[in-house]
């Protein structure tokens, strides 16, 4: 879920895929070029961006690093 133009709140696999796609596109990188650089097929990259990780987040995290993003885990702010 997009929070700001440059931030995503990731609570599901689909959110992570959407964030990866957003930043790949923002970096001006095609799926074909990203997949080639990562050593995976373009159809597999497409499925990652759709939130279908097949049990492994490694490639999604690698894509985020490739487009110069970082993943930060922090406690949520207290509600109420």
C-alpha cells in the first residue's frame, strides 16, 4: 500500500510485489532488463511483482536492492 510517493507499507506479499514494481518502473528499468540482471526469467519477475513468491522472498528483496531500495522493519506506532 502506497503511503507516500516514495514509501510503501508492506503487509502482504501483494504489497511487496507492488512496491518492487513501483520502484523498478521509477528507476526506468524494464522487466526484461531487471530479470536479466538478476539471472531470472521475465515471467518469473512478473509473478514476483504480482505478489506470487512461491515461498521465497529472496528474489523480491534482490529486485528491491537492484533498484536501490531498502527494507526497514520497525514496530508500528501505538494505536489510539
